[in-house]
């Protein structure tokens, strides 16, 4: 087992493409995940164990949002747990690529944890609104449901786009599947920031000020809904072009 520095260098060479990735994931979450992956490698953990550690941090934070009255202390703890959980979510895939121990079971487990995360985080906000929030109107209780719909549909539609695209490319033969990706766009990386889960986690730092949290959460809900509409239109056109070609 090599030194931590050697492992980190190997992990840097085993990164996914940065295309379609926001600045937060590229410069914050992936590097943090790389450090955690190196530590997990040194500790002899498997990628699936790292996925479960990610779930522990994330689901613990989500449960706290639902069960504990909002405060500034809770805000910091929830954000920290969500951010660490997200970094471990990056670490499991990096560790799998480093060790060659990835497989369909690990990918399935990772997606199950991610889907549960998106469902539960907005459910927890709904519960917090109902239990602790002095809401201007009961209509605010619909906001987490709408945000949840946008987040889950984006996640599921994106996965389907990826897998259907790979299947279509495979059917067209090796030359099509090997077509190189285009250059990484910094403008696109900046534009994707509002849709990044890591940026979404930042809103929980406002839990100590319920009005500010509601406002920030509402803004992000609107932004994610707009991104959903744009993504659905883009992915539909891409898949239709694969069929037409």
C-alpha cells in the first residue's frame, strides 16, 4: 500500500471528465472526495462501505432537520454533515476507479442512496416547516413537494439519458462510442452552480433564520425547476437525434 501522496496522485489520474460539472464539484467536492478516497484506501475500506458512510452523514443531517428545532448551531452541523456526505459520495467512485473494485452492485447502491437523499431532504424540510415554522401561509408546505419533484425528475431523467445514450452509442459500433467529448466550458461550469447539490446544501446555513431560509430555499426551488425544463428539452433532443441518426 503506497503513501497517501502516491495514492492522491493516482486518484488525480483516475478522475471523470470535468465536462458538464459545476465549479463547486470540480474544485471543491471532487478534491475533498479525493482526500477521503485516499484515506479510505489506506484504511482498507471498500467503495460500498464508503457509500454507506456517505449515507450515514447525509441521512443523519436530514433526520436532524426534521426532528430538531432550527437554530444556528443546527445550521452549521447540518451543513457540515451534508457537505461531508457529499464528499464521501464523490469518494466512493474515485476509490472504485483506483482499486478496480467497482461494479453494478456499487453503482446501484450509490444511485439508491442518492435517490433516497433527494426524496428525504425535501421531506425533512416539509416536516420542519410544519413542526417549527411560523409560516405566512399553509401554501408554503407545497414548496418542498415541488422542489422534491424537480430534484427527483432531474436525477432520474439524467440517469436515463446517460444509460440510453450509452446503449445507442454501443449499438452504433466502437467508432461512435469512442467519439471524444468536447472541450470543458468554464462558462457552463459557472452556469451549473445553482443546480449543484453542494451549492444547495449551503442554504441550510440559514436554518437559524427561518425567514431567510424559506426565501433562499424558494429561490433555489425556482432555479432548479427552470433547470429541469432546460435539461428535459436538451436531453429529449439528444436522444431523438440518436434515433434519427
